[in-house]
C-alpha cells in the first residue's frame, strides 16, 4: 500500500473517530441525573457539536436568553399549555422581558417535553428528528442561545421534563 493511500485511509479513519470522541465530551449528556443547569449545559454542548459537524458557527450562551427560556418554561408550566404562545402571550414576550428582544433582533425557539429520566442527548435527538426544530437548531441566522429545563405537568403528561431553547441575534 502506498504511503499516500495509507495517509488518506488514516485521515478518513480520523474523521470517523473525532465525532465519536466528541460525543462523550459533553459532561452529563447521557445521564438523567444532575441539576437543571448542568443538564441545560449538556444540551448546549451537544447543540454545539451538531452545529460544528454541520459547518455552522457556535452559539454563545447568553444569560438573558437563559432567563427568557426559564420564563417561557415557567409560563408553559403555569398555564399547563405546551405552546409557543402559552396563555396567549406573544411568542417573543420572554425575550422582551429580559431585554434581549429590543430594537433590531431575530429570535426563535425550540420546545420539547420528554418523560422524566430522558437524557440531554434524548432531547437533542427529539429536536433533530423534527425537520422544523432541526432547521432552527442548525440555522446560521442566530448567534446566541439559552436553554432551560423544568419538570412540569401538562394535560395528558404528568411530571414530564419541559425543555426550552431560545435562539437570537441582535442587529
């Protein structure tokens, strides 16, 4: 086997090994235990990996979008309405409430609820399995993100994990 061919095969093997190694780099990604903040951090890390594999720029975790995601999760839980507009509130209301959505901005969100005991990787996979959620997650339109997790009871789904990821870009 020529040296060039061996080098090409080694390079191809390294491309296969790198994503597998990265899959374990997100602390808590495969655990159903841990605090809400730790698990939200794992989701952000996993999203970063998927975006990198797709050639997208990383998203910056911002405190304001983290707070807005928490506000949305709290509103969904209190209204017991799994919706982008729970209790009839405007979609971007939590982003405005924390001061992110002001002036010129673009925002989006992904919502999910999963059975308790699901891992952050399970949440990511649910979003990736949905064409609309995948498109938002991989969009190049956004620079910032915030993720929140909350245990809630929803109609027909008692004590589930509710996940909110907010995406944004200020002009």
